């Protein structure tokens, strides 16, 4: 069976309970329960969204802050379970959502590389093989045995990006990360992503930089208040999005 | 190879994939615990020794609790107790402190409490060194049955995992547990025959009954019987221990499984 799609979203909805005050103690909980004050305000972050992403596609998601971009990414990568609807993904996913999420700042870079690799599910042997490549790419060799709390945020991001992209995953999820690092490193990152695109990896990009989306993506979806406003060719969607902002 | 996100946990393939993570997290905890301390790992042996000194002075010398080889009696029980209390109180907040990770990457969440249990298991083996030192010092010859000591440790480990899964999940919803649990642990400690012999309670049948219901009492007594008294616990006792361990694991696992889907909305 040949399946053309890498990601399939069907009528996905994500609701959040927006409780005005967060109940975090037993006493409060029971008091409110007895008083029947356990109301939650339902907040729909993603509302009935369905789309397919083809294999090998470079797919952008644009929209204003709070329109559900990151929530959609989290649903695709399996971090959030949608309240309604189904998500199917085919192949391995490497999420780049916020680089260096798994770093422990008390450990050195060397230790963190192994730790983070195992967070992404890579084996020790695999990390041994790729260790030099990661260090080479991040250009951080001389700081390898320094605890990461002494790193600058750009340096942390370099290591994070190098680890996350060390394999060629089937699906790569990129969330605003190209904004960190100096321009040389940004170029380097973009080159690597381009190499992956040529390698038949499906890439999903969220960015506020419309130019970046236009430059990299083939298809694009524009979300507004959790709903799909427009979907289709990246150029057309981006033009419409830009025009709406004026 | 379809991965349905709604039904995402293919338990065994996940477990295999994330074994290295489990190992790395344990070694991370270990490194961080001793980094920058002069004596380093030696503290894992010294700490139980110092605690033993305090307890034997207070309870053995001042309050005159009469047990043969009190220091050994105490530290053997303490080893099991400490394993339980350290593992459960560490895993209590394990999901909460893993929040940055859980929010960003898909990881099976049971990794975090189980990791804390494994870490405490490693610590337990260091405590065993302290146990051996005390035995040598007091001239207590370990029984032949002592070689069977992994059995109660395995029982206890399964029990601890169950309790930890339950606690870590419950704490996500009710943070009060973090504060309550310390008191609960103190209570439970006095309901376990660590610093006193069971016979001391012969006149208090009600308390004795509670102490005998306490699962940790069984693991402590089992361990002590093997190490100090050259006794292999009866089949019945074994079944009780296995039963309690499996029950804890089933309940803990079930509650955790039910709760884990919604963790991310609460951390």
C-alpha cells in the first residue's frame, strides 16, 4: 500500500479548560465541589481542522499569536491529545519544538548531548557514532566540558539543533527556532533543512517570518482563531496573509 | 508504519526505545547528587551510618530498647525503609519537575517515576555497604540465608513502583500531597518495626494489628529474617508479599494510565 500522506488531520478539535483560578489543593477542590462552583470556561484552541500533508512536502503554518499554530504542532507530534478528531502520522517524527527542552543546566554539554539524544529515543551506540558530527556542527568543541548553565542561549540552541537534526527523520517539525543563533548559524540551519527537504523528509514549519515561509515552503495553511482561513499554495496563502495585515 | 496519536503507547516498543533514556536519567541524578561534594559517593554509605549512630544513641542507650545487636537490627530495617521513603518521595514530584520535557517532546510518562525508583534502588545498594560495615563492627555473622536477599528487594521494588506511579499521578492534580506526604511518611515509619521490635507492641493489640497490615513491615521483616535470623519466610508470607506488590503495581499503573493523558493540561 502506497500512502501519499505523511500527516492526516481529521476534524481535530482541542479544548482547554480555562478555569479562572487554578484549583491545586484538595481543600479548594472539595469546597468548590460542594458549593457547585466547579465551572470551567471552555476555550477552543483548534476548531475542526482537517488537512493532509503529503510526503516530501514542506508545509508552513502561519497566523497571528494565539491562533493555534503551536497547539496544532503539538497535536501532530503527539504531545497533546486532541479532544475530538483523529491524527495519523506516518514515519518517525523529530520535533524541534523549542530547542534544548531536555537539557539539564547542571550537566556539561557532553553529558547533555547523550541525555538529549536518549530523550529523542536514540541509542547510546548511535550517539557514540554521531557525537563528533554533532559537536562539529554546533562548533562548540572547546566548551564541551563546561556546565551548560554557563552557556549563552544561542550556544544552547546550536547544540539543540545539532542533536535534533542528526538523523534524517521522516517528519521534521520546526517551530520558530530559526530565530535564534547568529546569522551565520541561521544560514547553516537553513542549509541543513534544505538538505533534508531534498532527502524526501516532510517538513512542517511555523514561523512569523513570512519571507522564510515563502522561501522554504511549498504549501501553507493560514489559521485564524483556531480555524482554517486559507490553505493551499504557499505563495498565494502568504500573499493573502500579508495583505490582510495591512 | 502508522502511529495513531490517540492510542499512542505501544508499550513494549516504547520501552525498548526509551531504555537508554531511563539509564541516562538515573546516571544524571547520580552525578548531580554528588557533583562538587568532596566525599562524593561515599556519602551514600556515610549517611546511613551517621543516622544509625544517632538512632542507636537515642533509642538504644537513652530509651533502652532491648534488641540484640540493636545497631544491626536498626540499619537492616532502615535500608528497606529508606529505599521505600526515598523512592516514593522523589517520584512524588517527578512528573511536575519533568514538565519542560513533557510539554515539548513525546516521552512515555511513566519513565519519570520509575526512574526515581531505580535511582533509589542504586542508593539502596550503597546502603547495603553500610549494613555490612555495621555487621562487621558488631561482629554479627550474616546468615547463610542472606544470599536470598534479592527476593524481598524485588518484592519491595515492585511495591515501590506501584506506589510511586500512583503518587506521581495524584500529585499532578492535587499539589497538597507534596506537603502531606512528609507527615504521612513519619507516621508510616513509626508503624514499621525499624527502631523497635514487634514484641514491644504485644500489649497494644490494636497498634500491632496496624503495624502488621503495613506492607513495609512485611518487606522489612522478610529482609531481616534472611540477613540476621537465618530464617526463610514461609510460603504464606511470600504470597502475602507478592500479593501486596502486585496489587500496588496494578492500582498504581491503572491510575497512572487513566491520568497521564491529561497531565499536560495541569503541569
